[in-house]
């Protein structure tokens, strides 16, 4: 291995996990397609968290770490759900803590407040009266806080983001398995109504064998990246200055991984990724620098990520996935959500979502209504209208939070576990490596250590006695 390649892999966080020793461009996997070695992969699985039923928690006591846009909204949203207690609020900005405290002042919660330092989350994680730490900080803090919390006996919920390295992905897996604590990945798009509809249709065989899926995050946010008031310390702009790749893969990937039973019957094998150049962010940086040189000087030669990244993934069973990411072009919002099977297909974006059972065209509105009546899941029928009222991206945020709370209260397996968290976010550093190496293929680690071959899909059932209620 030449020094330049070794230096890049070390910087990208891949070398320390052993990935550099595995097959990259021009190499192949061994005969039984074991995943590339990474930190912890050579060991036996400590405990299989897929399908794990943790002891029931009648009242789920929550501490929130990070009270920015997502975290503060979660505090308000979750306060509508029965069977919870908000026992901790933590943010490095005292005003954010005070705002979230004020938002629930009429409720019977008396949360401990933490804002003295960047390490205050540790004090909250060490409390005996907290069962779950809900993490909505900047992305680079997700794994450190989650690992610390799990090592101190807490379940964790992690807002969507991107792993900084493959090593961090393994840290999550090892901490969850060692402590038998859930690491719940809060991918809200898995709970959007059309995604849940198509998931149930796929499970019922409507599309036949799934052969290809597509997902994306195409969302113009470039102006807000340079807004000093939008995000603490311009943290998301800093993420966009770390190199090209798919910076935010899980919105598109999560729902289609569920449809394809990834980690539960199939597994991602390898990917290739290509990024175009940056045609917008460096211009915005120059304009921002003229107005505020002190703040934006560090970004002058940042080498921002390209506008569009496209990654293609093949699964162990020979199926394919296309993922795209673009947050800096003036395109209409799209997460794509394409399912292609041997008997039918589905496509969302443009809205509304469409279904087809042949190549001749999309089904009529009347036929779509019949499908919705047949395949809409009970969770949507029961909570859909309430979710829309409470809000959070049209209600999917509320469904997501209600679901994980209900799972913990009833000792049910969670929908998106630590293997999903690690696998879905690993696409970030893997795509960055591939894009930097002329789209060379790179293996995707198997964070289940082979357990995907026997793991079963999680059922989105709400057929149990202690069903969690909601407040009006």
C-alpha cells in the first residue's frame, strides 16, 4: 500500500477499522461473501440486538441532549405521548434549555437542566432517573454521546445524521451489544404514510420479488448553511466542507432497506459512488466572506462537496439500490422512493405517490384508494390524524416517536436498531472514499456479523394490551 493511499484511508477513518486490508478496487470477497473486516468484526457477535425485547418500562424517562431545531421540536412532540416523563434537558446554550423548559412548563415534568459545558451530557447520562437519552446534537457528537449513554445503562435514540467513520459505526454496535441497550435510529421517513403503505404492500407480496429500489435526499438548503442563526457554530456547513460523498443517506435508504429486508434476510454487499463538482457553495462562501470575513475565512479554501452525489449499491442477493444526495441545487424537493418488483412498482416524488402493477401506467385514483383501504397499516389508521395534528414533517415524526416509546413500554423489538444505524450511516464515509477514488468499488461492512442470514423482519404490529395513549 502506498503512503498516499494509507494516509487518505487513515484520515477517512477507514484504516483503523481494518477496511483497508479488505477488498477495494480490483479485489473480490472470499467465497462465502463475508463482509470486509472492521473494528470488532473478527469477534463473535456479543449479543444479537435484532429482535431483542428489552425489559418493559412502564414510564419511559427521557433526557434530551441537543435542543436545537430537531431536539426542541422533539420535546414538544413527545410531551403529547402518554407513559413518558421528561427528566433531563441538555444543550451547551443555556437559552435553548430554558426555551424547552418553558415549552413544557404546564406539564408535570421537572427536568434537570444542563448547560454549563460541552460535557454536561455525561452528568445527564449518569442519572438514575433516566431510561433513554434522545440525541439531537450536531452529527459529530452523536456517537460519543450514544456510546457514553449506553455504557451507563441507557437506551439511546439518535436523530438522523452521518457517521464520521466506519470505526464510529462499530463503536455503536459494540456498545449496544455489550450493554444490551437499544440504539434506536430515528429515521422519520420510515414512518411517512406512503412509505408505510408500500412497506406493507411489499411484505404482502404485491410487488413480487423486489429487484431494485431508489432513494434520495434532494433538498435545497444552501442558503441556510451560511446562516449563523440557523445552526450552532455553522455545524452543517462544516460537514459540507469535509469532502464529497453522500452526506445524508438515510432518508432515502432507510425506507427501502426495510422494503428489501436489509439486515434481516439480505445484506448490502458493495457500493460505487460518484460526485460531481461544486458549482454553488463556493460562490455562496465568497459572498458570505465579503459580509463577515471573521466568521467565514476558515471556509475560503474548504473544497466543498459536489452538488450531486450518486451511489449504487448491490446486495448479497443480487438486488440493486441507487442513492442520490444534493442540498445545493435549485431543484424541487425529492426523496425519491422507488420500488421495482417483478409484479409491480411504486414511485413517490412528484407527489402524490403512485403505484403500478404493469408497464402500462400508474393506477387510477379510485384504484389507489382501494389499495390504501387494503394495505394501510393499523398504526396509521389509529394515529394518523393525531400525528397530522401534532405535526413534525406531516406527522411522520410523531408516528416515529410514538412507536419507539410504545416498543420500550411493551418490551417489543424496535424497528430501526443499532445495525440499521451503523449500516445506513456507513454509506457516508464509504461513498466519500469511493468518490475520491474514481468511483472504485468498496465493500460494505456487515455489522450483524452474519446474523442477517437468520434475522427476521420486524412487524409493525400494535396488537397488544398496554397500547400507549396520546394526549389531545
